[in-house]
C-alpha cells in the first residue's frame, strides 16, 4: 500500500482545504510492463502512486514473450524471471524455404508467459508502495476545465464518471492508447500481430525445447515465429496493418507447413504494434507517455518489452519531477528532460531499427543469407539478443556496418 492513501474521488465530496491530500503524486494508466515499471520507479522514490488497469490481473496479452538482454537488465532488483524456456538455437527460414539452424553454446534469450510476467512486475510496484486498482478503464485526462482544481493538477476521468486527481500522469495504456491520443502521439509504422497458443504433445514439445523458429514472411516486412513454452507453442506472424486477410493467411499457411494444423489452439488473438514518428511528442503538460502508448518499439523485430520496461522506468522517474513542479514552465522543463532521455537512448535504437526494416523490406533474402551463412552477422544477432550490445552500438562502433546498411537501404 502507498504511504498515503488519498481519498482521491471528487464530484460530490468537498475538496476545500483537504485538496492536497486528495491528489496522488503520480497516476499511471495501464499495468503492462511500461506502467508497472513507471509505478515502481515513482513508488521507490517515495511518492504516492496509483496504478489503474482496465483488466483484472493476471490478464492475457498477445505477445511472443521473448525476453532479450535489455529486458532482463531493466527489471526491478530481486525480480525472478519466470522462464518457460531458455533459447540457445534459432532455426531461420525464408517463407518456409532455405531452412537452417544456428546454435549457440550460451543462452540467447528467454521466453515467458505474459500474464505471469506482467502480474509479477505489478507485485513489485505494489511492494514498492504503489496502489493498484484493476477493472477501471480510464476514459480521458483533462488538464483544464471544471474537473481540474488548479494548474498543478491533472484530472483522470474513469469510464463510470469518477475523477482521480494527480500532479503527474503516466500513460502506459498500450497500442490503442487514449493517453497517447491526448498527448498527440504520431506514428510512423503500425503492424498487426496474430498469434495462436498451441498446446502440443510431449514429443512435439521436446523437439522444440531450447529452439525458436523465425520465418521471413511473404509480405514486405513480415515474419513469423515459433516460441516454445513447456507444453505450448506460441506461433505468430506480424505484418503491416491493412493487410489483415494476407496476414491471417500467412499464419494459417505457417501453422500448416509446420505440421501443427491438427492441434487446437487454446487462444487465438491479434494485437497492433506501433512505432512513433521521429517528431512525435512524448508529453503534454503534466502527462508523459511510455511503452506502446508512446510508439516506443524496435521497428524491425517489433521487440517492445525492453522498450516498455526502459521507457516506463524513465517515465516514472521524470513523472516524480513533474509532480514536484510548482508551475507550468518547470513541469515543461522536466517533461522535456524525459523526452531527451528517451530520444538519446531508445530513439537512437529505433532509428537503426528503422534502417534495418528498410533493408529487410527490400531484401529479405539478403538478410536471411547473412544470418545463416555469414558468421559475423549471426554473432551480432546473438550478442544483441543476449544484451551485450545493441543495434545502435554496433553501427556506431563498426562504421562498415553503417555503410552496408546505407548501401542496401537505397
Ligand atoms: C503478436 C505480438 C508479439 C510480440 N512479441 C514480443 C516479444 O516476443 N518480445 C517483445 O519484447 N515484445 C513483443 N511484442 C511487443 C510487446 O508485446 C509490447 O511492446 C509490450 O506489451 C508493450 O508493453 P506496454 O506496457 O507498453 O503495453 P501493454 O502490455 O499493452 O499494456 C497496456 C496495459 O494498459 C491497459 N489499458 C489499456 N487501455 C486502458 C485504459 N483506457 N484504462 C486502463 N487501462 C488500460 C491494458 O489492459 C494493458 O494491461 C509483441 C507484440 C505483438 C503484437
């Protein structure tokens, strides 16, 4: 529980002198990895934090659950990763052809189930002092108007009409973000991911243990994956939004080709991913956005958990400063500091990811050949997944890699 527990409901009850007591320092909207990290960071700094989530937890989220090095490194201290498998081999194929498996002596990345992983993150935020309310959908935020008692306060309006007050708000409400719309997030790339959770017999599960499959798909920028998790395979595909029928067909063909069509999925679902435009805002007034809500995602692989954890942590830390700001100028300065921290880190990684995506869209066979036939490319892939380097660092420290990218981008 939080150190203070503001009676934060207005509308009917008197605000008067008790106004400050009724205002949370930070309200976080959405309890995915971004929101849980933001709530953790603000709570650990000793602030009164309220985390609002529309679902009941644990909740399902369409996601491969791939945890690469940067995700592992961004978890709260003492977090015990609930791995369902540890991966040290990758089978690559080019739309089902030219199949080749690459192996590594050490673990490349791990796989988790999102309901369990996300719930554990929320527990850490709660242990740090954040208060959680589930089953509440945020309709909108207001920074002016009758529900906002003063210029230092944001009103968070819930679907049932209740209003919660905060000194700062973090929008971490995912890829259909209402808070992102309030901030005016602009997008460069929107993709649709489709997934099936397929329970399989032990013999099939054994065949996949420790190994994932990545298939470069038939539509530009598309790819498919098989991620094994004990007795269930997470099989998915992702492609540009607007090609829904072709993406669905790709998933069906992919599943059939793998000989998995005879097994009934326990869950079939879809979800959008989105990447921000370079000039997209990351805040408005006292409201910051992070994770999918801000369009923070690696554009090529659509890896988003590490982006959510890292941006969530920063948003929580800077929301504390915004909450402390006594005027609009100072709040704006702190929000700009948040934007600067994001752009200097995740922004650089996204820019290189965008370039990789351009090459991949144009020349998937080239990328496939490099990863399966050119050891330095495989080693780079392995080092990135382990977290010993990043795409951005690679291009910075190997000018040759940058030149190769530029050549194939054209
Ligand atoms: C098919 C697919 C596979 C993927 N695989 C991977 C992978 O293997 N590895 C990886 O790193 N990334 C992967 N990603 C990306 C990753 O899932 C996301 O980037 C990540 O979930 C973003 O976290 P988040 O906290 O920003 O948003 P979310 O995890 O979407 O959390 C947002 C939360 O906000 C809540 N919410 C939404 N609206 C409201 C509201 N109005 N009021 C209150 N609560 C609200 C939601 O219920 C949800 O709990 C994948 C994405 C897709 C679509």
